[in-house]
C-alpha cells in the first residue's frame, strides 16, 4: 500500500513528507509529517470516505472540542477514496485515563457532555445526502430483526439471547425522533486530551456518523467513556442537559450497528442476576 500512499501524497503536494502508519483503526491511516493525516478507504468503503470528508468539512470550528480540518478529499485509484486532514494535538484519552485523578475524570466527562450537546444541536440537513439511515423507524426494524442473530454470532450465551426479544419489545423507542447528527462511537479511543489530562483537545473518526436519535450516541458514552460509573454518567448527562432511561440506552446498545454484547460483558461489571433490566441499570444508571 505504501507506494500508492506516496503517489497520492505527491499529487497532494506533500511528496517526500515522512509517512507513519497508525496501528489503530478500521481503515488505513497515515501521519504525513507532523501536520497532516491521510485516511484511505477501499472501494467497498468508498461511501464512508465521502461521508467523513463531508462531515468533517461541515463540523470544522463548530464544536467546543477541535475536529480535524479537511485539506482535501475525493477519489483515488481503483475506486478508493481519501481524506487529507490536519493532525489534532493531544494524547489519546484511553491511554492516559488511568493516571488522571478522579476530579480530572469528572471535568473531562462534563466536557464530553457539553461537546455532545453542541453536536446534537447542529442542523444535519446539509449531510442528509451522504448519511443514513434515512427512515429511523425502518432502521430500528431492521436492527431488531437481526439482533439475536448478531449476538449469537458474537458468542453470547443462550441465557442472555433468549431475553433479547422480550426486552426490546418492552422498551419504546421513537420511530421519528428529532434528527441529530451522531458520531455513533464517542469513546475514550476517539478523544484527545492535553498532556496534563486536564481538558479535551480533539474528537476524531467520523467515518460511521449517522443522522438519528441523539440517545443512540450515548451507547458509546456509557460503555467506553463512563464505563458503568453512575456518578460520571450523571455528571456527563448534567453537562449535556438531559438524561436517558437506562433501558432505552441498553435497547440501543443491542440495536447498535457494531453491537457486541459478549465483549461488553467482558469489559464491564455485570449484575449477578443475569437479567437485561439489571444490566441496563448497571451500565447506564446515574447516581
């Protein structure tokens, strides 16, 4: 892949800049010198490349946390797409969380809540031609129809699987919610902080962005930012301006495009009674 990356960089006026591939991420991503990042999308994911370029262009300078500035995006060879963007400053929150004191955690999750409130307040209309799913109710129906199959494929034990249909039937989700721009994967791995870990300095990876119910964004928040800590989730929700019912958020967890309940059960504490209703409180309850 590197010769193609070097060729593309030459076309973009960055020939000869040092290239370092990042080890994380679904798609190939390279640091180009100290100032730029080049993200590549194969033909099978070309639409995601178009979407990320458009979303980042729409968002730049509009959130209280920095997002990459797009320098160029478009097609390359053989159906590939690329996004050339500025490189954000800061350290990954996931890597430094453990050395940040409790007060710092509280301050950071409040900043996440404020950031999400601003994101969800933006008009998503200009992005409707590139972001799905369109009809939110139809999306929920499709996800519900495949929920048990998806979790079974992930290895979820039968005792959990058999609860899913009844649990989803018990949770009313809006079929035509207020339409919000969603990141869909707000997690420590996609947030940057200053070297002292005092403030957020960046949010990235808008490849899976959608337009839909704002509660859907709190799946990643509860699982990967506050990680079942009710006090932190309460503080984040207060900064955001509202809370969501734990059952609603667990329903969206089961319906999320990338849902993997066995993984979450390995990562987060689970109630001893083994019920989805208790799991909702354990992961998404607030103090």
